[in-house]
């Protein structure tokens, strides 16, 4: 029984250490705030070039990305 208590204690300790090490939930920054992931920006903002922004003009959206169609007769792209 002592061994299982030690294992449970180690698991709980590892979980607590993981939360502390990761820093917990990210604070949501406003426009212009420094960021490294989208979750660090407030609603409606994205993280581009390590800054929270709603300006997507620098993103290269390609019209053909993800919009390929298949000819039902031959199975080849149109």
C-alpha cells in the first residue's frame, strides 16, 4: 500500500509542477501586445509577427488553397 501512495503522490506532484512550469493560462493582450500564440490575444485578434493584431493584410491568402474540385467522371482535379 505504501508504494501506491507514493505513486499517487508523485503523479499529483508532477501535475502541479507542470501547471506551475507552463505558467498557467495566458493573459489576453490587446492590439499591439507581445504574443507567441493566438491564445495570448484578446477575442478578435490574432498573433502575427509576435504582436496581437486584427490586421490580416500581411497574410498571403491563396484563393486555391483548400478549394480543389474533383471531376466526378475521371477523378482528376479540374
